[in-house]
């Protein structure tokens, strides 16, 4: 046997062993799935071809002396041709199973022609020898002769058509194999049209392209030469057949490693890569040792076993580190790609952690799972704070289907800690609307989304488009993803709350600006009096307000100070209603008592809540009479401090406005003298508290006004505010504070 023949024998054997090893890995990973079984059988039969070819090459020098020449061992080669019907069968179930729910057992008949061919070449290849065995020798007994003679006669006639078939069996079955290939390729191309999942389409393209190239080379090398008696050199034929096997096996191995064809587990894919890398390194070592031995022998003129042994020892020491490096490189090229769950999780984590929109989050997760796990669909349920209920989202229900919080299936999911198959919680389906939704959607797995306290929601995972079961890697990925989803949903929730808060702050700032604009910029001013005003809400928008309205050309004016119940926007809106109603009444020049009465009726009718009311003080100053006429509607009593230190409380009027329609209000007049001070305020000033929860009180206010009655209104305002601030330094203001001060000037 020549060196060239030995090299090709080794290549054939390695390729065949690789195919059989791949077949064993596939069937060991999941023998329950028909596609795995068929693919494994197809690869096993394909692997027999090169192995028998290698064995034939090795024993060919000894065939001349073998009595079994062209009978048994040599003709075992034809067993591998069962690959062609297996390939046709494979095309019927890939990329989608045409045999689901149908009785296709008769399709196993496609194996019959090749089984007949194998039996033919194994047992009837030497027809002359068979005829010799059938010849009845003279001298046998009459009984034996009478039994064997008819059988021998029939078999002798049968050998004639068998002999004719044997003369052209290679061409005939080359034609049969070509027909099988054409049929299988047709089915594969037609099957591609039914594939929609991007990941599965990649698998199909890789496998179909590799098989087509492989079979195309084989047809050119083996089938067509047999059909048309074409001459191809043995070297070229061996090279092309080796290339055909490498391409065919490589395409399936590539699809398994790179695109998870047959849903092979990661550990199996890593085993395949490790075996390939180890085989590659061992082959390189063998070549290196052989070449080193030849070089040393040619250089030294003799063999050096010690050097060879030393090289082998060094090679063994370096084998594991080098193999690990090669294995890591191959894994980075093939395993750690987009199909690797670690990479899937890394990509998903970097994406979803920065997504602050719930619908976009669901879309990214759904697309990733459908693309990488080849799922038919993904559903999401999440607790919605606005609706105080769980909502269930699918691709067809973007708005979300509302679920009852008391749904028994929802309660069962709330008890789960890890991804769980739906059939394990089916006992909770009675009376559950959610169970009906999950069953209709074909949900296989339920993945709870739990934070430390309660169930945020869950993911509903349907079955795979490939029909494969969920693996340990799938469950691990979903468990890790659930933790990431909880963080992402918490971020979405916080972001929504921040947006609401920001929007509310913007609205409050706008409302505050509107409220400030409604307050008069400049209080009334006259030679006879001075007026200043101050208002500070405890929040951005308050319920206190004051207003001044001119009522004559002599400097007469109407004024109001009010305190609406509550705080914030509702109080501010009611304050605006009261202010508008009051201005309308003042423009009608009504009496003071009638003005307050009408404002009360208007506000009572406008208020949608019985809890909304306001205290209000309304007064009108007439400079020609130096009179101040007023009506107090439940407001803090304004203080009138005379120039000599005496004081009065302006209490005449009635009850609060906005509570009781039809209430009448009393009005009263006071005459003002030079240096008299009118001090109006809201309860935010008097009820300011210190650290001991003691209120500042009306007495302190009155005492301060009396003590500083000779100062300007501005000085009195600043002084009283500073004193209240120092008094309540440990407490933040709990109520709005408004002050209006009117002081009569000296008569010149």
C-alpha cells in the first residue's frame, strides 16, 4: 500500500469516525425527538461509507489471496448507501415535520431498494460459485436428489436475472441514489418557505447549503461516472470524496455549534468542539513526530529513538495547555457567539437595564427570546399601579387584558420562585380566567417576577417553533432573565414616578406663576394711608390669597384676604374661583354684606366637595369719610391698633364661605385715625409652632404690633416674619402665610 493510499485511508477513517461521533452525540442528547433520531441515523450511515472505504484501502493488497474477495467484507461498503433513503426521510421532517398527525409508516418503503441491493451484493455477488454449489453430484440418494433437484432448478433459473442485475447494479443504483437526492433537495427547498423564525432560517440555510455542496461533489465524483462511464483519477476522486464528507459533516456540526441545530445542549456542543480541537492537535503531533524522525534520520544517518521519545514526553507535557488554548479559540469562534446563552444574557442585560418604557422593554425581551430560543410567542403580566390590577400583554393585545386580583391561577403563580411548567399548576385552573388565556395561548412555562415583597408579574412562555422541549440551559436563562426583568421593571416604575413628579412640579410651578400673576403687583397707595402685602405658600401653590380693587377715584378701595381649606392645587383653584366671584360682585357696587353673601352662594354652588370652604375677610375703605366697612366670614380677626396702643378685633360678619348656601353676613364700620394700623393675617402666621409644638399665637402678634406701631408697615412686616421664623426655627411651615398691613398716615 502506497503512502498516498495510507494518507487517504487515515483521512477517510477520521471523517467517518467524526460523523459517527456526531451521530452518537445527537442521539445521546435527546433520543426522544424524531428529528434527532433521523439525523443521527443519517450521519451514522454517512460515516460508514468512509470507514468502509478506509478498510477497503487497507485490505486491498491482500484481497487477491482472500476467498471472500468481492463477496462479503468488500461488499459491506454498500450498507452506507442506506444514507440516501435516510436523507430523503430527513427532508420529510426538516425544516418542519410533514409527518405530524399522519400515518406515514409506508414511507419506510423507501429503504427497500437499498436493502435489496445490500442483500444482492452480499449473498449473490459470485453467481458462478452459487451455481457450482447448486450442482447435484452423482451418487446421491434418490430421496435427497428428489428434494434438491427442483430447488436447484429454480435457483439456477433465478441466477440468470440476478446475474443480469449484477452486471449493471452500480449504474442502476447510482441512478436510484440520484433520484433520491433530487427528491430530498426538492423537499428541503419547499420546506424553507415555511420557516419564519430568523434563527431557524439560519440553521436551514447552513445545513441545506452544506448538504447540497456535499452531495453535488459526490454526484460529480461517484454517481455520474458510474452512469456515463467517465474516468476520474483515483487521487482526484479520493480528494473530492473527502471534501464532500467534510463539507456535509461540517455544515451540520457548524449548525449545531453555532446555531443550536437540534437544540443541542451547550455541554454537548462544547464536548464536540473539545473533541475536534483535541483531534486536530493529536494529528499535528503525529505529523510533527513523523517529520522530526525523518529529518533526524536523514541528518544523522540513523534513527534516534531517544530523541523521539524525548519529543513525545515534551509534547505530552505541553498537550493540555496548548489544547486548552486551541479549545478557547474555537469556542470564541463557534460557541461564544450570539447563540451562547451567556452572550444572550449579557446583551439583554445591557439593553433592558437602560430601557425606561414598559412596552419597549416587553418588545425587546420578546424579540430576543423568540429569536434565540425560537419561541412561538411570549406573554407578559405586570401589576399596574394606576388600575390597581394585573394586566396581561401579548403581541395581539398591546393595551393589556385586566386580570382579577383574586384569580386562583394568579395566586398559584404568586407562590412560585422559579420557572415552572404550566401543567404543574393546572390544578388551579378551575374558575380562573387567566388559566383560559394561558391555555389558549399554548403557554408551556410560567416565569414569576418576584421582588422581595410581592409578585410584580410573570412571563408566559409558549412552546418552540422547532417542537423541541425546554432544556436546562433554557430554564437557567429564564431564571437569570427574571431577575434582570425585576430590576428593569423597578427602574421603569421609578422612572414613571419621577416623570409624574416632574410633570406635577412643572404644573405646580405654572400654577404658582399664574397665582402670583393674579395677586396685585402694587397695593393701593394714597397720601392718607400706606398698604403692604406678603404671601408665602407652604407648598408651591397655596390656598391663601389677597386682592385689592379700586372702587372710586378718590383712593377708595376694596380689599380681601382669604384662606382656603387644604393645600396645593385644589386650594389654589378654589382661591381663584373666590377671587373671580368677588371681583364680579365688587364691580356691581353692592353693599359689603351683600357682596360677601353673594360670594358665599356662588362658591357653594361651584364647590364639588362638601369639604371645600374658605375663611374670608372683606372690607372697603372710603377716604372721604375715613371709614373702613367690613364683614368677616370666619377669618382670623384682623387687629386694629390705635395710635395710643389700644386695639380692636374686627370680628363682625358670619360663618365661612362655601359651606352653607343662603347664609347672611353682617357688616360693620370703623373710623380710622392717623397712625392707626390695620393688621390682616392668615392662620399660617399665628399657628406657627416651635420644637415643643407651642403655637406663636395671636397674643404675640398683637404685642408685637403694639410695640412697633410707630414703625413703617414694611418694617412691621419684616419684623413679625423674622420673629415667627426664629420662634419656629425647628419646624418647617405647615400652612400658608399671608399678611396685609394698612397704616394711616399723619395728616399734614
